[in-house]
């Protein structure tokens, strides 16, 4: 935690803090229920250690939802979504990006076999998502240094750094 706090304190003032809505949270929950053919989340608890399963899916999708809000475009197709199989990869201006979302207090886990640029997000709370910035694959060795992420506040800024 102390490593995380020292890294985040230097960049905190540059972050986009996006609040996803309760509707977004409900969409995540509904997609899980639909995928697992369940009536409510209580059945999920009985079937899958529900809280851990929901948190894993929420973490995977919340960064993408925050980017939807910032960029004002849809990246998630809720109709055909299979939460368990969902890959948080988005396409902007013809380029693909992996969205890595970590929990507050934890350093991000960057997949070693990934060759896509990474957009890093942190879930501060269930609804509060901090967008850290863009990391290019050549910086993987140093990926826990939040200062090397290229920050953006708008889609125009994002497009100018890709």
C-alpha cells in the first residue's frame, strides 16, 4: 500500500475522476445474472462466491465504462455481453487499447503477453473511477510508475497522444 500511495500522490491532481452511475452498476449486475441464468444476486452468492465474482467483473468493466463517459461513446455491447469472457479492449481512432483497472491501494497487474497500449484506471469506490492515463508497451518494465502514464482529460487530448 505504501508503494501505491507514494506513486499515486504525485499524479493525483492530474487524474480524471469519473463517477459511473447506479445504472452502470446495475448493467454489470444484470449482465452477470443473464450470463449465469439467475434471478437475483442472492442466487449468485450460492453458486459462485458471488461477491468475489461480482468484484472481478466490476473491476474488469468499470474502467471501460469510465472511458465511455469521458469519450461519450459506447465500447460495451450489453446485449451480447458474456461478463466472464469479456476482454477490456477498446478501439479508438482505429487503434486497440487494453484497459487495465486496479483497486485503490493495489499496483496494476500488466499482462506480460500483452502488446497493446494500456489505459490504466483505478476503482476508488464502486462508482468512483480514476483514469490514470496511457502506457505504451515499451514501458512495461516500469509500469508501476504512475508518472510515466500520459494523462488525458478529453478525447481530443487522447487522440493527440496516440
